């Protein structure tokens, strides 16, 4: 079975790949979210490792850092996915 080829089209043409434009505003927001998320992850690890007998306040701080870091990771992937789509 053969498919008709339109006049002027070539079978060797490569399809154009879509391009993604990253603006300076997007970079600024993305770097801010990555920085804050990285700081929260480091703080979460340090609090968990360095404090031998954590009080309730420290446990709450560790949980807060953990939850905010998870939200930050979700925001990072959400921004990247939204930019690509």
C-alpha cells in the first residue's frame, strides 16, 4: 500500500521540534524556589541528625521543614511541567 505524497513535500524533511522559551522572570522564580527548597532540605537533615533528644518544638520544626520541602519539590516539577506543556 502506498500513501500519496503532496506536491512539493519531501520525505527527507525533519519535523520541527517545539522550542521552549525561558524568560528571565521564570528563571528568577524557579531559582528562588530551588534555593528555598534546598535550604529547607538541608535544615531538615541537620535538625534530624544533630539534635540527639529533640523537644516537641524541634520535632514540629523538623516536620514543618519536611512539609515545606515537599511542597517546594512539587512546585519545581509543576513549573517545569507547565513550561514544557
